């Protein structure tokens, strides 16, 4: 009997999980479907779900109008660069906070997180002026640094949480065996924290990929990533939903595929330590 | 000897590379609308003729506004040409942020630009931006539903007629709303519409001493009329409807009338997108009985050169090309007269080919009847019809339109909204030193 209840509960949970998952995924699914409609079908009421004449016309128009590969390449460089740079800086910082904490460590962590509460637009002008002086406007390098700084608190927090799960005794043993600080971090700590680092990298790559304030405001032509590509199809005066959906699908496709293939790693990393 | 030759070759190659790297190129920030996108397609012809490359940065209107404002106020120099509207141009021109568009060539024929557009894009008589296309607003209505209702739309209707017709055309069972109008918050969305509606009831934003006028009876009358009419005959949830939402409703045959930008005429009469393309009539925007001002606005998307650019000459060359009579001919030749950028040049409306376009006459009449210097019955200290061309307006009008949208959504009364609008505007204007 108990077994039946468990099975029933399991089935119920599965159905519930699928329902929630579909609900969350529905806007993305709708965007993808709309991208295959004509503009008239895109605004049809009642909405057309699958019963419409599928067309690739929107993709052809978007491809003809915009240099998709240039935007994509910029997104890869900016999101990848800022994530790698962030991790390089955050690993030693998180190590120090996790294994040699001071009295102020907690305060520093909270302070770092509080910087995320500042509305970005509040510092737009100072950053913009700084970029003009340094010649960084519309450069990928400039955006790599800005996005790294924006996401650094999250990277440090995540790595700090993972590092705290690793027993300090192991590092102590390595030190007693004569490991230097660099060797301790590189050859002992990092391999043990790989799942945590991987999920941090993935999450921050996604955050940097989707960032749409700085990437729109600090770029023009040369460094414009996929967020600028999408923005160029949004129009308050004219119905271009199908083309906008095609552009959006092209912009999210790479990250969707990446997320799909690395979902195990991502879930494992995000729930790391949660069951203890 | 070998080394010297190698050095010479290297120097020559460096020169060639430098020259190639410095082949002239201009960057243009623009909005995503049909006419602008069409222009991007013809840019190659400009490059062929002049050797100047053109890079486009296309952004959504509000993003573009923020982006170009940041760049121009900090002299960032990211853009050589900016697409801006009638609201920004006189303010930015007065601040010295734009290069005056003087010394334009004789062939360009600057006097051919419609006077209303030229005035709206000038400050102290100096032109700071060239109109690429211009628009006013007018009534678009379903001829079949009007006939079914047993009514005939006059060329110049009153609000009272519009309300009566809207009620007669409304058919809730068949999901037909007599009238669709903007209610969405935002100074350029519902804010613009209710401002011109106010004008046509004799209301004004400020008196001659810059004192806000929301406590005057004209505003109460205009807002009450609008809300009552929309509750009787408007679509459900109109408080969140803007241009695109109403366009969608109209194209699907769910609106009897729609009063909005003249540029919408080409969308609703396009059989590819509109189910009612062959049943649309046009009329001037309405006025309230006894008020000698109609509720039509005036707007232009125009090309301007920011003061920080190092390529002012090339930019001016491009603007001359893109807003010329020749460009209009070029588009007409390839895509037909209905697709040329409207509302900028007098000669276009004198062209017999263009006169055959069904909405041409009403668009021109709407543009010509709009007077930014005298937007309403009583005198005002500001220039602009659906806005007041002062830097503070965008922020204030956005807040005021949010209060009005709350009335449309049934969250507060007309009186409460007007009281809040008056208090907020007074506070902001005093803080700004008016």
C-alpha cells in the first residue's frame, strides 16, 4: 500500500514538475512558434498554435538585414571573457574568505552583494565618461571588464559557498606535504570544486549573455552583441512581432543549446551542499 | 640595400593599410520603423556615389532616446548622425548640441520642406534636423461599419459625432469596438493622445506664466468625455493599449474607428497584413463642438548631426541624400508611391502620382492644420502640440499619463487624477525654476 502511495506521489510530482516547466518555457516556445508565422498570423486572434503555414521568411529577412555572425561573435567574446576573468579573480578571493576568514568577511560579502542593488542607470554617466577618456566605448574589452565587475559579487558568493563545503583539513594536509599557496589552490582546491566552478561559469555566462543595459549603452557598431541585435527589431510603431521573434530565437538559440547540454552540471552545481 | 628596400615596402604597405582603415565611414543611430529600414536597403547607392561607408545602429525608440542622449550630453562621439524627433530637436539645438544645417545645396531645395516641419525642427530660425518623414494624426474608420450604422463620416468630424458613431458601430457580440484609442502610460503613447484631446477641448498644459492648468474645467471635460466614450465603445483593457495594440485590433477588424498617427494608414490599407484593407476611410482628427482646434498632432523623425562628430561634412552629405526629392523618386520607382516617406516635402503632395494614394490628401491636410506655436485655443508659452518642448516635459508627462491610465483602468476618478497631476506638475515646475 505504502508503495502505491509513493508511486502515486511520484507520478503527481512528475506531472506537477512538467506543468511548471512547461509554464516557464511557454513564452520561449511561443517566441519560437511566432518566428515561423507571417506578421498577420503573428497577431491573429484567436492565436494560432500549430495550425498555420510555417514559413522561414522571417529568418531570411533577418539574415539579409543584419550580420548575425558579427553579433554572435561579440556575444561569445564578451560573455566568455567576462566570465573567465571573473573566475580568475574570484577563486583566490573566495578561497581567502572560506579558509582564512577575518572578522569582517561576512560584512565584506554582504557589502559586495549590496552593490547589485544599485540601479545601473545611476552610474551610467560616470562609466560612460570613463569609457570616453579611456577610449573603451564600443570595444569588447571595455564590456568584458564592466560585465565582469557586475557579476563578480555573484561569482565570489557562489564560489565561497562551494569552497565552504570542502573540508579545510584536506588543504592543511596539502600544505603539510609542502604545497605552496598557488599549488594548493590550483591542484587541490580547484579540482575538488570543479562542479561548483562549472555551474558558476555557466550561470555567469548566461547572465553576461543576457545583459541588456550596459551592452546596449556602451556599444554602437564594433562591439554590439546579440542584445543589440534583438533591440534593432523592436518597434513601438509597427507590428513586426514575427521578425522580432525570429531575431530573438536566433539570439537565444546558442545559450539554449548550451543550457540543454550542461543542465546536469548546472543543477548539480546549484544544489551542491543543499542536501547536507 | 635589401634592408632599405624592405623598409620602403613596409612603409608603403603601412600607408596603404592606413588609407584603407581611414576610408570614410559614418555611423547613424536610428529607429526601427518601415521607412528607416527601407532607407538602409538603399544605402549602397549613396556609398557608390560618394565613397562614404554607412554603419547603422538600429534601436527601439526609447532605447535610442536614452542612448543618443547619453552620447550627445557627454560628447561621446559614437554617432555621426542621429535620428531624433520634434521634441528633442529645438531643445538640443538651443543647447548647442547639434550642428546647424545651413549651407545646404541649391538642388536640395530646403524651401520645399513643409513649413510646419521646418518650424518644428528649428530653433530661432536655424534648422537643426532634416525631416525624413513626418506625420500628423487622423481618423481611420471602417466604411462598411459606418454604412451599416446608417451614418456618414464628415471630412471634419466633431468629438460628439465620433462618440455617437462609436456607440452605433459597437457590436459586443461580434467583438467589434466602436472606437480604439491609446490609453497606455508614457508621454509619447497615451500621454500624447490625451494632450491633443485636451487641446481640442480648449485645455492647455500651462498658462502664459508656466502655471499648470489641470485644475481648469477644460481638462475635466476632456478627460471625462474620453473615459465615458471609451467605457461605452472602447475595447476592454484599453488602459494598456498603445499604437501597436490598436493597430493589431484594427487590422483584425475589431475597431470601427481608430484615431492615430497618419503613418498607420499605409499599414491598415496593406492587404498582406490587414483584413480590412479595402474598407478603410479617412477623416480629420475631431474637435469638440465650438472649439476651433482639432486633436491632430505633428511629429517628424529627422536626421541631425551631433556637435561632437568629426565627420560633419560626410554626415551632411548623407542627410542631403536621404531627405532629398531624388530619394523619394528612387523609392517610388522601386516600391511604388504608397511606400515613399511621407509628410516632409511640399513637392510630394503636388505630385499627381502621389495624389492617387488614398490617404495622401488627408495626411497633408492634417499636417498643414497642425500649428506647434498655437496648439490650443488659449495662448501657451511653449512650442509643441502633443508635448511642450522643454526638457522637463518628458518626465512630468510620463507621470501624469500614468495617473490618467489609472483612471482608464478604473482605479481612480477623473477628479483624483487631475488633482494629482496638478500637484505633481506644480512641484516639478517649481523645482525646475519656472
